[in-house]
């Protein structure tokens, strides 16, 4: 088994606390409104805290698919949120586990910086596919920007 780590940063014009609220606290309602491909977010197990499993239903290539996320930690005081992808289309056959650690910090002019660390644990001798990694980064950046755009278009959301 190999462990591969990728780091990424995205900047936003939205204040960290407001962005965190949309991405974490109100994610079940905001994400389907902001991200066109995601149809719904529902809790399938747990109470919303660590250990909770959420199912994101999405349309990809004209097909309905899903991804299962398991919440690992929620750190509201430090605007951190860590989760793992535990099933569905987000977990390739060659991968044992994908862990995502996120944190929002103050950015320029009242905006924020989203810091993300992704750890991929592969099965056996499997190597992560570089193209899949680039595609995952692009999806993450697009997701972040979709939430930012939604918040910019809805200034009354707080």
C-alpha cells in the first residue's frame, strides 16, 4: 500500500466564517443549489458530527451516481473540516481510502484561503493515476468557486 499526499490552496473573496458556514454547517442545502452536478446531500448515518456518513447524489455523463463522505473531524473554532471518501464513484478500485483535510484562513481584503491536503492510500502496489489527480484537483477548484459564486450572488446569506 502506498500513501500519496497532494496539497492545494484556493483563494476566495468571501470571508472565511461565511464560506465555512456554507461549506460545512449548511452544506446539505447550499451545495445542491450552488453546484449544478450535485442533486442532493443527505445524511445516511449519524447525527452530523464525526462518524456521520453523507451521500452526495450527482449527475455525471448523463448518469446518476453518488459519493459517500465520512466526517472525521469538525473544528468550527479553527474553520477546519476533515472527511474521507468511503464509497461510490469517488473511490476508484485501486484506492483503499481518500482522506481530505480542509481549513479556511483569512485572505486578502477580507477574503479567505482554502487549504486542502488530500491523502490517497492505494491498495497493494497500485500507483495513483496522475491524470485522475489533476482531474480531482480541477473538480475541487470548480466546487470551491461554485460555492463562492453562489455566496456572491446571494449577499443576504449569512
